[in-house]
């Protein structure tokens, strides 16, 4: 069988595509039974007619048929999906490729048009009837599909320009070779090429997606259709094989799935954070009442060796509860942070001796800091706590000892990262070579109260706190771990690009003078906290008026009630404490204020000349210091 006959049989065997030819003006010059079935026109009805009759009135109105030919001629290809018409007027959704056909001197002599009906997955047979020369020109003109023929043994017997472009082989290099060379070693070992031919021979068609190999060894994701070709007597004479490179589509789908997974994890942690923050807020109010009352009782009772130690123990327990709520608020991103410029290149070496003592002599602590490390912007105290937490976790992952490495380097993040905004960051990592975590454990490691340590060896809030700190700092916490291969836990911190100020020294609290006798308006919607606050203020010698809401406080103030100082809780229904202070400032700009809260949302109220802050829960000394700062 000569090559032209093979091309004819090849095209006639393709059942999923309508392939026909147009002259340079767009008139149909060849037609086949497949196209007739596809479009509904008989050969004598369509030959000589303009191909625009297949387009909808809307497309013809915007001259889409002419633009399609112009684009194909100018760019070498036109590809589109859209509505097309059958002879009956019925619409179908089609994928269309138009390739220009040029003669030996490069002169445009027509167009090869390939159409696929995407409204149905199964196609009736497309019996292409063209002259042998037209069939060869048509097949060679298609560049987006690798269309070639195999003999019954699977050896390549024809090759088109699309196959040459996608797979990289010249016709003289591949004709006569077995098509299994396009498969990966794994697929060949599993008998995938033979299975494809066996299914196509038995069922008439084989369709699959999978990895295939180019001549240079690179892989691409392919959609493959193999159709059995049979002669008039029904005997198998070979196979028609159509391959399309869909790597970009698959990669885009995988990127979308990755982004969806990241969004799901983010929403999950956000929901847990909202729940945790709400619990921590309510628990903070209870602790404020407990710790304040204990502080008052301890101050008012004389020392008693039977009672005083119990009071001290109760205070310590309440303070530990307060520390727990601070960690919960950190995870919920509701803790108050003091953002400053932090020079990691100077700060981390200064902590090395302390961290080495923390992990013990069985563990070696190494620092690997990039020489050109940029400063970052975060809360330095909370960052120190985060580093300690990660180093302790690394130590606990290697109970028999080992090496812990703290590294830091600058990184640029682009728009492709689903977790971080594009920009400049410093990646601070703590690496251990311990037992590691499987994927499921690593995915849950940032959840509050989740821990892999034994009973009594941790609260399960360490990584949750670090996660919250990173989000509040505009970065992220990243965990890379494999069971039995150790872990790398990284803090991505935004670089303080262009900012050169250093850390501000922490000012020591001044010696507080004897407090004046003030007229104080105390506002809190929680009766327990309000009662406790009033008692503590009276203990300090002040005259106190209590209000259970911001609205009641405004009534007192607008009625002319004499007040020297306003102390208010922040989280209250209808109107927050920060909003109350802002409204009071409009009519009483000289009235000092104190905002009592454990939430970060009120942070802006305390900055730039705003009211003094009082962190919940608080002691008498904390309250006295806040009043002093407010009255200054």
C-alpha cells in the first residue's frame, strides 16, 4: 500500500473529527460523509458554498467567518469554541481549528478545517472522501494534533507536521519505529502500549490521558485516541492515532486545585480562630474577676501561714490561665502587637547562648544567616517567643540529641504563591532531623490544642500562637515535614525594605507617684468584671461610678456628671469601648481615658495620643500604672 493510500485510510478512519477543505475565499471545495453527517449537507448541496453558512446569525453579523480566515492566514492557525449550525438550523457547540494550506512557493491555496462536536462525546464515523493529494495536504496542514498511522504491529507508517511539532521527530526518524517509544519506562513495563492496541482492535476505539515522551526526553500530558482501521473485508490493516498536548490545561487545573486547598485550609483555621478568640475573650473576663478579686483579698488580709500560700497559689493559677488566653488570642490574631523594625542578623546571634542552654548539651545549635539579611517588621518579644517555641519543638523531636539549625535568608514571592502577598520577605527556618510528621499531622499542627507530645508535655498552643503572630505580621507559618526525615518550620516575615530605624529600647516603668483621688466612670457590660473593677478602683482611693453599657456612660457624661477619668471595656454590644472614647473625645477632649481589653482590634486606639491601654486580666498594680499613664 502506497503512502497516499495510507493517508486516505488514515483520514477515513478518524471518527471524532470533521475535516474538510476551503479555497482561499472560504468556499467549500471538498466534503466527506463525516462532514455530511456532522453538518447535515450532502456533497452536491455544499460544494461551492461559503463556509459562513455554518455560523450563527450573530457570528455572521460581526463577520466572524472572515476574521477566522484572516487570523489563520496571518498567524498560521485559528482556534475557537462556539455555537455552529447544522443544515436543520440546530445548534451544536464546536471546537474549530483552521490551518492555512500553502503551495510549494508559500502561496495560500486554501484552508484545512477541523471541527469537533463537543456536545456529544461519541462521534459517528467520519468518512473523509478527498483526493489522495488533498488528504495528504490536509493531514500535513494540521499542526495542533499529532495524526499518524500505525501498522497492525504498532509501527509508525505515516507522520504529519502536528506529530513532528508535538513529539519532535522528523518523518525519516520515526517511520518504521514502534510507537511504544512515546511511552514512559513505567508504562512500557506495565504493557500500556500493547493494551491500547488490544482495546482499540477489540472495541474499535481506545481513549486515554497520560504522560508521553518527546524526542528530547521531556514529558507532556497527552489526550490520546486510537481507532482501529479495517479494510472492506473487515480485516485489521492498522490504527489511526490522534494525540493532543494538553499539558497547559492540566497544569492550570492542578494550580486551581492547589489554590482551592489553600483556601480551604485558610477558611478552616479562620473559623477555628474565631471560635478560639470568642472563648478566650469570655475566659479573659472571668479571669479578670478572679485575679482582681484575689489581688484585693491578698492585699486586705493580714499574712496568715495557713491562708496566704493558698491565695498565692490561686493567683499563680489565674496568671497561668491568663497566659493560656494570651496564646489563644495569638492564634486568633486578636493579641496586641508592638510592631518594630527587627534586625535578625543582630538579634539571633545574641540569643544563641540562651537557646543552646535551652536545648542542652546533647543538641548542637547552628546558625546559618545570610550576610545580606534585611530587617523585618514584627513584634520582637513575640518573635523571640516564637523562635524559642520552634527550637524547643525541634529539641523534643530528637530526644536522643542531634543538630538544630536556625537559618534565615531573603526571598521574593510572586503572584503565584497562594499564601503570601507578592513582595520581599525573610524566611526564618528551624530545621531538625528528628522523627518528623506525616502529611495529616503536619496539616493539623497549627490547630489549637493539637499536639503530638505526651500528656502534660505541652498545651498544643505553641504553633497556633506562632501561626497567629505570622498572620498579624503579614507573613505565614510554613511546615515541611516527612515521617522519619525531620522537619523544617519556617517563618515568612515581610522585609522592612527602605526602613532603617532600629529597635526602640524598652523603657522601664517610672516610680509611680501617690495617686490622686479621682472621680472615675467605669464601664463594662460584664457584671463580674465591672464589680471587680469598681472594687479595685475604690481600693486605690478613687470615687467610682459604674455603667453597664456605653449608652449609659454617655447619658451620665451628657447630663453633666463630674468625671476625671473614663475606664471602659472594649468589647461591648452596640458600641465598643474604642468607639465610646472616640465619641466622648468630641465633647470632652480633655477627659483622660483607659481602654481595658485583650484584643488587638483596639490597637489603633492606643496609638498616636490615644487612650492608655489596660490588658485583661489585670492586677491592682496594672490598674494603678494605667491610670498614671492616662493622667499624664
